[in-house]
């Protein structure tokens, strides 16, 4: 078998993975100045990797579905994969193979890499058997947990408290273990900061997953995930976030926060977002397409243009969020662009939502797939869509969830 990662095949491998959902995100470890009358300061505390005890998949046997980053952290597991898959891991470019987040390896698994690298399916049962036979050691557990945060950041308590009719207090969450793209992340970050100043919101940012605890989450009306990629919360942090949402909190997901090729938390992908990413066009990746607003008279779509055309990376999803009971705000006119992915994959959905809202018990979730190209953060319709989506998620509108 010829080298899978020659110059030509590296390009092929990269674009294949892009079709699976490697999207625009980045990690920025900074603290924003609160934009309400009362500031809220946030200080992150360095992580001690050995302190994590409840990170997801900590004790899971190695398998074809293991996060690639966990496989590459183990010399024994890496050796098995390389032995049977033509040294595929050794030949991957650094930005795919890095075990230091953010890294593509955090949002892939062995099965995905085998498929993208053209490994014959007949090889995989032996790979699976040998991976499963590897003992998960304490050293493996510590390595797996090292990318998660365990010490909550120090927050100056925002005031007033949620739900008292004042301007919303928002947590801007920006931890990324997966794929990153600096321009789009920075554009979203800057817009949200400016929007908060103009609207009088209190906006506090953090890239520390340990902020997801009941006490600190209770200080905020909604949490905004800015192009967050990769698994970023421990099991207890996941539960705190889910409890927060289901007990009346709000969530806003921007673009890449719903675009990983592999998820290791089903509730997040299937319930909070409500649809799993399927791909985006390949050639060209960015296309002009027509955005159609379903209701311009009320709700999040109120006051938006009935339709507009913009140049963007257009997401398709495996299922429609309507199937989960979501209220769709914006759809794509698939006749206005070419929804064809890599190798001619048909990405048409028919009904093609790109922004929607849904209630989860007592909580609120708003997701928009717009946001890859930095330029669209200057688009007035996109800005208004985000503004009104955030206000709804923060419980500031009359049509918030009961």
C-alpha cells in the first residue's frame, strides 16, 4: 500500500475531514471586561491534570470509537493502529496528530480516520480486538483527563441576580479542545463584546470548563458557546450544565458549536443542539445562498429581512431539528447554491434549517449555523438574528419557554 500521507493525499485527507465537520473555531484564553454597569472579573486557574477524576471515557476500553487523541496518548494503542493501518497515525500532519488541545484528534475516532485514510474494512475487526485487549492504566487515565479543567475560576458575582427584570448577565464560554479557526472565533468574540456594550449586558468570558458548576452557573441568565469544538466538560460539569438548562437557564450555540464530526456527549448533540452535522459544500466551500426567515412578524425573526443572500460555509445536518420539536427561524433555499460535499456527496436536506430555537424542560436553546466567514459578523441581518436569539435565550422576551 502506498504512502497515505504524500503531499497529494494530505490534501485529500484534510478535505475529507473538513467534509465531516472540521469547522471554524479557536481557543482564546482571555477575560472580557463586563459591559454592564457593574463589572464581572474572571480569573482562570491552571489545571492540574492528575486532579481530574470524572472526565468522560476515563475508564473506557480502547476501541474503534475511542477519541483519536486518547489513542495517540497511548504508545500501545498507537502501535496497534499503526501496525494494521499502514502507519496512518505516524504519517498524519501535526495539526491532525497533536495531542495538545486544541487538536483535530479530539474530534475524530479510529473509525473515522480509517475511513478517510482508505483502510479496508476487513482490517478493522483485528484492530478492534487488539485495542480492547490493552489495559487502561492509571497513567492513561491521567492523560485522558488532562484536557479537562477541575478548578473553578474566580468570578466577581454579577449583580443583579437572574430573572429580576434587569439586563441579562451572560457567560461567554470559549474553551476549545477540538478544531479552531482564529478569524471566525475572533470576529464572533468582538461582535458579542460590542453588542454587550451597546445593549448594557453583563458579559463574562471564560475558557475554563470548571465554571460549569451549580453555584457559578446560577449567576447567569444564559451561556453562549463561541465556536466551541471538542469534548470540554467532565461528567459532573455536564450534569451541572444540563441541570442549569432544564431548570430555566439559556444556551446560545454559534456555528462550530454544532459542527464536530464526532460527539462523545449525546445529550449535547441530540437534545441541546437538536441535530448532528453532516457536512458542507466542498468545491467551492464558500458559496452565495439565499437565507429565508420563516416568521418576520414575531419571535427571534421579527424585523429581519424576509430573505437575503450571503456568502458562507453552509452546514447540512443528518436530521432536521424539527424532528426534535424545534421552532425553525431560518432555512436555506437549496436551489440557490450547490449542496454537494466532497466526492460528490449529496448534502441536500429538502427542508434545510440553519437557525432554530427549542425549549428543554424549563430552559431555552438557540442555535445558528451561521458564522464561519468573519465578514458575516458585520452583516446587519446576521447581527440582528444573534441579538434577538441571545435575548430570547436569556429569558428577556415574552415568548420565552414556560
